[in-house]
C-alpha cells in the first residue's frame, strides 16, 4: 500500500482484535481508493474544461485580430485621397 497499491487487502480471518484491525484497515483502504478515484475524475474533468475554455479564448483572440486588421484597413482606405474619375 505504501507504493500506492490500494487494491491490497489484509486477510481478516479472525474476529479478535487483529481481525477487527484488518477489517478497519481494509475499509480505510476502500475509502481512500474511492476518494482517489473521485479526485482523479475531477482532475480529468477540470483538464477538459481548461482545454475547452482555452480553445474558446483562442478563437475569440483570432476573431479580435481579424477585426482589428479589417478596422485598420478601413481606416487606411478612408484616409487615402480619392481619385477623381477621368472622363
């Protein structure tokens, strides 16, 4: 268990104090395994949310850059002198 193997079970073959201790140890290990599994699932969920939000922010940034380019182009076009048409 010290190496992280939470599937290890202590044999609880008797009803004496050692058997009760073994049963308690096994319950504690089960609870720890459930908690660890829950934390791992939360971590995976959070990582996916971060990846999704990062993708959304990158798309928004790309759109902002495109809008800024178009705005700059519009300003340049408005500032340039217009040519009169030759008849």
